[in-house]
C-alpha cells in the first residue's frame, strides 16, 4: 500500500549510481571500509537470526498497520498476527539457508526469538493507540521509496532508500516518517547520540520533502524502537516499544547535506563511477571500535594493521 507511488514516476536510469544511507554511514566511520566493501566490491552479507527477526517484525507490524488504516482496528486485531510473524520468520530463514548453504541458527534460538516477538506483538496490540490512531491519522505509505540526487553537482549519484511508515495527521496536515528498529534491549543514551545511527531519517526527511513536494517544516521523524528483551526484576514499568526523535531542523539537515556531498565529491567521478585514484583512510576509531565488527579486520593484506588510525 503506497499512496505516493502515483506521484513518483521517476525510474532509475542505467548509468546512474545508486547508493544507500548505509554506504554514507560506513564511509563516515571508516573510508577504507567503504572502499573495500563498495568501490572494490569485496563485501559479503551473511544473514543472522537478528536480521531475520528484524525483517519479519517489520513486515508483521506493517501488515497490521495496513489493515488497520485501510479497513479497521477490529479487522487488524482479527489477524492471527503471531502466526503471521512465524510464517515470515520461517520463510526468511529458509531463503537465507538456501542462499548461504548453511544453518546459522537452531530451533531453540528460533523459538526464543519467536516467543520474544509474540510478547512484543501482544504489548503492541494493547498499547497501539499510544502510537497509531486511525481516528486522527491517515496512512500515506508503507515502504515508500526515496530516489533522489545526493547533491546538485553530481546528478549521476542517487540516494535509494525506503520509509517504513508514513502517516498524515488529518487535524493539522502534518506528516510523520517512522522507522522501525528492532533491538535487544533498546537504545541507550550513547546510541541515541550516535549520528551515524540517527542521521538516516534526517536525510530521508529532506529528500522526501523535495521528491514528493511537501513542506519540510511540516514533517517530523521518529524511530520506533522495538525491544526484544526487558530487564529482569526491574522495579519500574518497562515498555516494549519506545520512540525517539532526533533533531532534524534546518541546521542539522544542512550539516548532513554538506557531509554527504563531500563523500560523493571525493568518492565518485562525474559519470558516477568510483574514484579509485585516491587514498582512503583506515579509521580504527576509539578503542578500535570500527574494526570490531569489520569483515576485513583479519585481512592485513588489503587493510594493513599499521595503517589503521586510532583516535
């Protein structure tokens, strides 16, 4: 369901370079990682039980919301939402195993994640009105596409992304863009302060407004953070779903626009091809944080350890 598709007739051209926010985020943390992963196409992606669960939970919540807004809350509540989640997890897992040729989980772990999902969905249905209101809101889009030039000086490099949920408040005609994030225990204050994590929706807000012709000042953004685990024995009420809205005013948007423009100007030629003529810095970060999960950390042949700069 996507009411914006009729306004978005822009089709990708063969000579355009499509990039994702994750590329920009990776470059911001470690340019060398980005060069190896994307410019030299050495990246690999292996599914995990966490990515399977995250995708399945996204699709389950989006399905519920589509039925709720297009039909009624009663119709949405009548869905066997737990069974829907189970089907999504099972299908995604089978596809991943077939592609990877190996099992990366087991029935006990899958069962644990599914039971966590059931607890989340049960909590969501009870508290749904705190987050979504059919009375005052209209669903404008699920998986709304963003396809927009990154900067005005290079129209061959395009940002490609998708907005999880877009709703309009019928009372004041404002729009909210919502990104669903699954997490083991939610976001702490350091994660909320991590600009590489929170800047995605800030950029999407700008591109969405320009692509679909909306007043950017009437658009708000928020992350809907879904927690898989609660704190055992906590003496205070706990929420399965929390919301976080990062700063997205004009100064923040302008700063991000400058940063992503610098990334594109430095890393791509005017025709959209990768710039392989420059040196890309290997940034290990504080306490080697950037190297911890890097797929090239044990590849000194392509990323020499002595070249990794620590903060």
